């Protein structure tokens, strides 16, 4: 293959940027987070005091049962459908399934901004020149490797046995359908055919095909998930997504990757035109191992597990932490995987189970007994992770796992603030405003004569600090039995006892004094607010945006389905594909913008 002309690269760059700008013209992602229901992006904390707290919930807890909001019965309410660029993980998964490439080229792309805790939020998915350059390099390397190692997978014909143009057409039509997640349009086929014919005399068949595929891998139709919907025939401003757009939504939610041939075939023959057809395909995808990785990707971000990689501890105080970090991360990942796929399957267990998935080293860390083999009564190989019962008076689900406790602590001590903030924001969906710029947020120094509770008392004594810290500290202090490593301790020192009593405030249904972190975990595991927050987190992840007023109906329906399944997580994922927000979008008006359906 001859060297790439500089002119071609410039054309590719220009096409990519021009295409991206054209697609962005259809993007109605709000410049600021949407207001209304569950508007958790507001930088100002408007949570009322306990005596005036308004229960803004879509689940009616009166004896008559939940009542769907009245406005939900008047018209479809899909909410915005922002344009989304593939994340680094989605890019890697997609080229794996498209080209059989497992080199993870997306990891060379620029760092991704997280919005609302997730890397796929559309408001943080802008593109810069460096992205264009990295996409070009990745496309060239991917195509070169694929043609060298998996040529038959890419080119389904032999140009020596048929006209080169016919073989090329077979190649780019098939490749384009997979890469763009839809059949090529007649205009696209004509353009690619002309491009191939122009390159063939100088580049030869393989060279021309390679350059054509590189262009396709840099196209906005590959890099972005475009969703324009069907024509709005009744003029209500709402459009149903096409079968191929639904197939793409399903696969990227449940696999974090492109649709497979079966899903594309289902889209092509209209099997995704009904909620039942969508549910059938969703359940099929959930049986594939790729669904485990996708579900874990959500939970890693929700629980802020990536922070563990950049968490460091004072080696004199916590000498074993550096050697435990990888194990702690593996524990949480395998625990989630076990509960969802092999165990009870529900959110309540995830938040309150008195067991975990440990190897012998972590069993020692937790003070638990690693199970012996039935045949020999001896420990199996010491690298094995397996289900291990924990002391129910010390541990309860994700709340007390050492990965969470150590990440939400300081390098030389615990942190009631970070632990309380984690519960408040990630578990209850109550964001806290940042401290004023003139406030010193350095944690109080360690003092051998003062307990952590005593050192942090200044937060409640200071009018400037009390407003926010009464939402964090009374919860965070209940976790003081877990040191900065996440290891259980009965006392801070020989002379300093631990008081782990606390209080939950500002919730819909979990307020009141608590004896310790275990009571926090069990009470919140049964809380409607916790459950709705979990639903909201999944909704944000599935749609690449925050919830707004238009989504009140969708969240209500999801809560109903989640409750009916006894809080089963896989059933929640199926329910996500059934909502109006998943199956419809505001109509795109020719010339830019959206219709009144938003």
C-alpha cells in the first residue's frame, strides 16, 4: 500500500469536522442542565430544612398506592435526545466487535470529562483537534492491522474473481452497515463508489479499500450515535426512533458496543417496533457476557471506583494499602457481578449483604474465615476469589466495603466528610454545593488526645460550615469503625473510643437517629429515595443526560417496574428500554432545532 497523501488526510480532517458540525446543528443538548424534577445539577443546594421538607417524589406512599402524574396521560414525554460521541470504552468495544481488534486504541484518546459522575454525558462530549488527529491515527492502524491479520473478515470477496468495483461495493456496503449501525444510503454508496474508483488506479484494490474504510472510521456516523427518528406524521412534535436507532440504543446500553447481526436483522424487519419486541432483544443481549462488562462499567462510575487508582496512603500508618488496592477493586467488581448475575440480583442485597467475594488475603483483612475445600478441608490456591461470609455486626454490602471506605478517606486518616458526601450524592442523589472560596477545607490535624468526632466538631459549631456539614458529618461519622484503609477497628487508639451514632436528615423516608453504619446501610437499602436515586443514575447513564421535568413520567414508570420485580437490577435494565424516553425523541425540525415535543 502506498503512503497516504497529505491531501487525503486534510480531506479526512475536513470531512470529519464538517460532518460533526452538521450533526451538532441537530443537537438540542441544553447549555445548562434541565430544570424541574430531579434537577440535581443545580450548584445551589436548595434542600429545605426538615420541618419544611417537601417530598418531591413520583412514588405516592399513601395507602392507595402510587399514582402516575396527571400530565403523563396527555402526551408522549420523551425528553431531550442529545447527540452523543462514543466514549473511549465504547470505541474500543465497537472496534473489537467490528474488526476483531483488542488493542484498545481508545485509551490513547484525550481524557474524558465526567458529568454527573459518568463519562458518556453528552454535555461533556465536545470534540477538539486532538480528537480528530487521534481518530485518524487509530483508523489507519486499525485498518492496516485488520487487512493484514483478518482480511477475509473485512473483504468478503476476491477482486481477482469479479470486477473490482463489485467486490468493493460488497465490502463497503457490509462494513458500512455495521460501522454506521444502519444500511448506507444510496447517496453514501454512490459517494464511496466514486471515491474507490478515483483511488483504484494509483492505490490498487487493497490500498483503495483501506483508504475508504479509514474514511468511514473517521465519519461522524461512526463516531457519533445519530438519532433523527421517523417523520412526525401527526404533528405532535414527537418522533419514534427508527428500528436501527433503537438497536443502537439497546446495544450501547446493555453491551457498551455496536449491535450484532441478529439485532440489526430484528431492526430491519420491524421487530423493534413494539415494546415487546424491544424487550425480547434486550433479554437476549443480557444473556451475553458483554452485558456483564457493560453493567460493571456503570457501577464502577456510580461508586467512583476509578478514584481508587489515584488513592494513596501514608505508608507508616497504612503499610499494607499499596498491596491491597488491586484486590479491593477486584472484590467490589466481583461482588457486584455475583449479586447481579449469579446471586439474589437485587439492589437491596447489593447495599446490605453480609458477604463478599474475597481471596484469602482479603479474608484475613476482613477478619473472615476463607472457606476450606470440601474434599481436603484445606485452603485452595490462595489467589482464588470466592463467596465469604462476613460478620453482620461489622459489614453490610457496598457501604462498608474497603474499596469505598479507603477511597473516601484521607491519606492519613478517615474522612466523615467524604464518606457522608458519597452517601448524600451517589446514594441519595442530593448534590452538595461546594464550600465558599474563603473557607479553609483542610481536615483537622490528627491529635492523639481527640477523637475524630471531636476534631470535626468545628463543622457544627461554625455557622459557615454547619449548613452543608450537617448533611454529611452525621452520616459520615457512623463509618468511624472503618479506618482509612477500610479495616475494622474497635477504637481509634488505646485511649480514644469510637462513637458511631449519627443521624440521617433531609430524606423522604429515612430520617432519624442511627446507631452505626450498619443501620445506615440497612435503612437506606430499604429507602424509596435510594431506589429512585439508583433508577435516576441508570437513566442518566442510559440517556447521556440528567433527568428533567419531561422525565417525571419515565422515572415513575421505571420505579413501578423496578418495584414489581422486587428491585431486580436486570429487570430494571429491561424496563429502561420500555420507556417513552428510550423509544421516542423530540422531532428534529429541518434546518436545526427540535419540535414542541421536548
